[in-house]
């Protein structure tokens, strides 16, 4: 009997790593943007807050998120940390922290005037809790010390075993590397780059994700090079320690322009300076040079014992201690790869240096003058305004690498990697990225944030991280260049980076863009912008900038810095950020009118309790808040199959089956056994999925009408894609030893299983689809003159394979396949002059009658990334190259007739990510949508047309 009208399911793409939207902790912990509102357990002096659900994570906590207005005396002698923990213990009824001395580890203690701030990190049975951080604020003067307030997150309902993780460190590393490799390679099988470095993982220890009673994970840092563009990769991956499923992953590097996966390691330290000074008068030598804007300026240099002038500034050191203290150094990294400069020091890199103190044109054009001069201005700003000693608050070194490239090409970006600033060489109309003071201020402020609130760089907490870096970067730029807030261009960032374009055409962001939550907030995955850290940042930074315009720079800067350094904690979102700023303003003595101004600034940008409910859609919602990351959805025969978790995302994922019409209640298909059941698919008759457990990665099926769960066997590696049709299940697996992908298949009735390529090395197969006993997949294989690419169809009953009509020598990328009654469809990226577009093509299963459904270039072309198809239409996920982040550069769905007639139409006009599309019958498509700030399973029965 012919199987129901079908499509192929897509399960893993570079752009589809799971919806991660909404407030920072929600996006981070559930990878789904679980959203509630308000400030959990807020209290005023003397009140005991009620038990509450923390608004950011859904985790139950009885510890208040914000307490202000206290004046409770604590011992004036002894350390501030002991006094803080003693206060929390003495007020156990308020804070519900059983053992502050044992469960709270000191992160940092800061003293500024009479103010003392103690940051404490939560542990549970000796294991760190991600984002669990509590702040105690005190005042000490005239021999008296008193607590004035507290804030943060301490999770009171944790109850889990931390002693017996079921997954070894080695397995966790393999699973983490496999997950990142699938994400980076996901949508397209491409030719390998010569000398391409493989990804590698390093274990960082156990970490608890504070979801429900807590999830024990192994934290793995995956580093390497992105094969698509040569950019550095650093992914923080948290692998469930019981099942081995990567429940959370995000990029760890903080870029200026928002380049997706750029990242690095964190093992970098200070570079040894050649020829240490022999005399104090060599330490600070005045040099002269010209900035990019043509301004002549002085810069502080160091003359080594050989008379060479190095770009090292020792002027911030105390006169009576010239050989210890801060050092600002600028290094010549021209032509070095960004990947090699991220978190490490490229071999042989030295400071910029000159025979004379007069620095010539080379120092201007390279960006060295601007980088060095601006670093000093940023240091002075934080010292003069906030008495902050360098980036880390402890007079640490300030180090800048200038002029890196990516794959030998210009790198139009800059980033903070945890130890230093790295500035791209720039190309086209862009100068070297140190050419604008606000870029330097932005990146150095990322370091300040890391050493204060340490806002996690994902979702809303990440957007706040970006917003604060933008705010202070622009504030420093205006002060350094004596600019005015009245200048209409005062809110622009990166406006001075361009050679020919004016400020407004050049700027990457504008703090005066008027962005609001209801109009501009975009629900986005972790795929590149880490859940919208750049996309949504100007909503928050715009509110801060409005406040600065109305209150004046002096008071506004003090309020924002106090909120950052003494109120905010790693998992805060927009609502918590607002509360922190308001509380800081109150502490600093703002008048009633000034407080109204602060609140009005946030109101104007829609940062108010419940703002998430104002985001609308044009789709039918089938399931709200499925709370899953990177596991996709399958559909066929009027049914859908999808993984789901509980409201706070703490339960391991289970597989549910329902009607694509949205009618009726979904039913549980997988066993509720504590494993992660993911990559679900259905043809309307059978449901198939992958079970991640400590015993391995297992493929399972169950009839739609009910019956026993059938285990088809282990996959032998990380599975990243699965589809079922009739008697066959097909899947993509990553070999943990070679890193290569292979398509496997299992015949359900007989248990027969094989890899379509026989597991040969260095062959690679991926992106499979199956229908009526035929399997299609993308294929890469070696021949004597190099690697070849193609699409192949296998008949497993006979073993016969047929290559589709693709130029195996010229094609540079092949994307997702889909079999329908018309033949096999695929995405093809040929070696042409296109700008990222790819063609959608079709041929008969025997390779006959090739048809181009959408062209690779010209009218009707798409940035085709993945596809899914029914017998009536092809639905294409597009992913435009993102030179900057905007709604238009996010994954969107287009639908076109299988013959290409009529052109492609937008499936939905929703604002936000549209991922994991699965075609059902007719024109109906289901997908995971992030527009509302949650991971919702939605559908449309026909295209929306144009948007």
C-alpha cells in the first residue's frame, strides 16, 4: 500500500539549534524562552517574601530576587564576605538559604567609598549552579557596617544526586563535539577545506542547571574553526550527565558586530614583554601619531633597553611603584587568523614598535594608534568616574590584538575573548575595527561586565550584556572626543569605521532607533546571535540612552554602573534589568522626578511587566512552550511528532503525537524513562525517534495506533537527523573517531541495518529522506583529482544506487533532500557568482527530467538552506548571510509549487525564527516558531503571500 502523502523531515541545521528566546535565563535554561513576568519575591525592608517561581527560569525559589531599603547592622570588623554571609544566615526566614557559609562561594568583593558589594556563587553539594549568584550590598562608615539590600538568584528547591553521573567525561566530550559539528555543518554538505582543523572539546567539570529540582550536566567547551568561513569557534555545551544529551549550547565569544559563531578558548594570558625596563624613565615615553580621523595625538610608549619604542602604556602605575600595576599593551596581529587569536596568543606576536617616538602612517593605517589611544581613554573613564582599577577592577593588564583576518580575508568585526580585545583588519569600505572609540569602549566594557554581573551571553541576559557594552562604549566615545548628547549621531555605534560612507550609513547600531519590545523584539535561536544578543540589545540600551539624555551623563552613568556592579546577576532579563536600574537610582538619591524619568525611559521601550504578551503571530499554535532545544518536529499523514518537556524545562524530553489540524489532545509515545527522546518523526502510521541514554544512542519506533515501543538498536554515535516512512527509518550519525557524518537505515520489519556509504573513510553522507522504500541523501566522496559532491538515491532492496544530474566537479554544496511522487528534491549550491543563494532542484528517482524549481541567482532565487516537501509543494527555509542582524536575516519559510510555477511565497510573516519546518499533506506546514518569546509548535495551511 502506498504510504500517505509525505515530505522529508529536517532535524539538524546550522541555523536550527533550538529556539532560545525570551529573557536571558529562560532562553539559557530551557532553550525555549519560558516567559513569566515580574520580579520574584521582591521585598522591602523587614518583610518576608512569599515563596515564588523565579520569573526567569521557572525554577522554584523562596529567595527574594530583590530586597532594597534595608539598614540592618552586621559586624564592622572582619571581612565583608563574612559579614554578608552572616547576614544571610541571621535572616534565614527571609532568604531561605540554609547554609550560606557552605553553599555560597565568594566571587568578588568590591569596596568603593562607603559602599561594599559582595558577590556569592551558589553551589549544591559542592557543584556550581549555573547562574546561581547572590549579591549583598553594605555600607561601612564611622565604625558601623550595615546591609542596605540584596539581589540575585539562589535556587532553593534543588534536590539531585551529584555523585554518580551516568555518562563518562569522554562520552560527554564526544557528544558535545558532535552536537557542535552538526550545528556548524547542518544545512549543507560541503567540500572540506585543506588543512581544516577539527573541533575539539575540553571538560570543565560538573555544573547544575537550575531547572526544577536541578539537572546535573558535564560542562564541555568545544573549540576549533568554523569550516564555512574560518572564524573561531567556542561553544559552551552542557551535556546531561545521566543521558548524555547536549541540553544546552551557546557561543561564548562577545563580538561587536554580531558575527554568529565567532568564539575562542579561555586559556590566554599576558604575553611576556620583550626587554623589561631597566630604569623608570624608560617606562613612559611620549610618542606622537595620527588617528584615523586625522587628529594628531600623544600616545604613551615604552622604550626598551635597546632603544625601541613599544606600544606599551605604563602611565597608569603609581609613581612610587613603577614596576607593578596596570599595563596597556597593543600587539601587531596583522594577517593573523582570528581563530588563532581567540583565547590564545598567535605564535610570535609582538607589540607594535618603532625606532622613534614619532609613529608614522603605518601605525595609523593598521589601527594601532586608535586602539592604543582609546584603550587609555577607556581605562581613564572607568577610573575617573567609578574608581575602577582596570577591566577586572584589580589593575589587570589591558591587551589588544589589532589586525586579525579570517581565512586570509578581512575580518569586519571585533571581540572580547575573556582576556583581551581582538580587532579585525577590516576590508571593503571598513577600516580596521579599532578605528572607532566606541568599538574599543564596547569590547573593554564586555570585560568589565564579565568581572561584575557576568551577564550570560545568551537571550535577554546577553542582549543586556550587549546593551551595557554599547551604552558605555558610546559614553566613552563622546567623552574622549568631546562630543555632545545633543548631536543627532550621538547614539550611533561604529559610525566612524567606514572609508566612504557617512556615519548613518556606516553605523552598525543606533541607540536612538526607538526599538521597543512590542514592535521590535525578535525571538531568535542560538544559531548565531546567541538568542538575539545584538538583535534585541537596542531595546534595553535605548532605554538607558534616553535616561542619559534626560538625566544628564553624570547621574545616568553612575546609576547604570551601580546597577551593573551591585545589582545585576548573570541570568537577569529585561524586567530584572529595569528593576536593578530603578533600585540603583533610588540608592544613589534620585529625586521623585528623576525616578519618574528612569521609569518612563523603560516604559517608552516597552520594558514593563508582561511585555511578552504583546507579541502577535499569523499562525495557528498547536503546542505552546514545548521547551526543547535542537530536536525538530516531524509530520505526515495528518500527524505530527515532536519532543516536549515540562513547564520549567527540567524533565528529559519525551515524544508526543498529535494531529496537524490542532484538533484533539496529543498522546505520549515514548517511555517516560528519564532518557532524552529526540528527533521525532512520523509518516502518519509509525513514530520514530532517538533515545539518548547512558547506555548509548538508541533508535526506537512505535505504531501511531498504539502498541509496544520497539528498539531497533544503537546508532554507534551522535544522531543528528532522522526520518521514517513505511518500513524504513533513516538517520544521520557522526562518527566520534573521524568526525565524519554517515547516513544509516534500518528496516523495521526485519531489523536489517546498514550505512549507505558502508562507513568508508573519508566518505561522508548526510541530509537523508525516505519514501516508498527509496532513500535519498547528499554525498561527498574522494576521487583521484579531489573531492566530489552529489545527491544519490539508494534502493536498499536491491543495493542499486543512482546519482542525480549534478556537476560533481563544480558543485560546492548540497543541501537537504526530499522524496515525493515527482522524484527527489534537493538544494544545490554551484560554483557561481551568486551571493549566498542556492538553487532548489528536482529529478526523477532515476535521474531523468531534471527541473530547476528556484534558480540559484537572479529573479526568484532564494537563500535556500533546507527544504521539506509534500506532493503538492516544496517549503524552503531561507537563511540569508548576516552582515548585520535583523528580522530579514533570520530563518524564514517560503513555499513554491513543485514545478516552480508562480514563484515562491512567504509561508508566514511572523517576526522571529521559523525553523524545523515539516510538510504534511497539501500545503500544510508545521514548524517551531520563536516569535512570541517561546518555542511554539505552529502551522499554516497555506502561504501568507508577501510580507
